[in-house]
């Protein structure tokens, strides 16, 4: 086993351990599963690495490049609330 292959196994085993919630005492299980994954990837090079392929960049059309940025709408100002009556005015209104 090469140094690079062992490093790859270590990385895969760590990811497996994390994906399973970092359980204690299952290090050998993760290591053996990682060995299988890394070795099968080295046998079938077209499978390569497990991450998703990069998305191609979208081509911008001339119209999209000339379009001005959207302006933010000014939010309507809230009307001022009526001033609250003083305690004396509330008592007087309650008696009336």
C-alpha cells in the first residue's frame, strides 16, 4: 500500500466515522470500508472521485449584461400613531 493510498483511506475512514455520528469503538470497521472504497476507485479510474462534477458556468447573453440592476422599492412610511392619552384624560373619559 502506497503512502498516498493510505492517506486516502484515512480521509475516507474519517468521513465515514463522521457520517455515522462519530461512534466510539468502530474504527476498524470504518478503516476496512474505506480500504474497499479506495481500492475499488483505484481499480476503476473512470469512477474517480466521489464528489459531484462542477456545474458549468452559465453563458450571459448580451441582453442580460445590459440589464440594469433592480432598484429597491422605497417602503411606504408608516403613519405616525396617535399620541396616547394621559392617565388623567383616560380617567375623565371613563367617568363620562
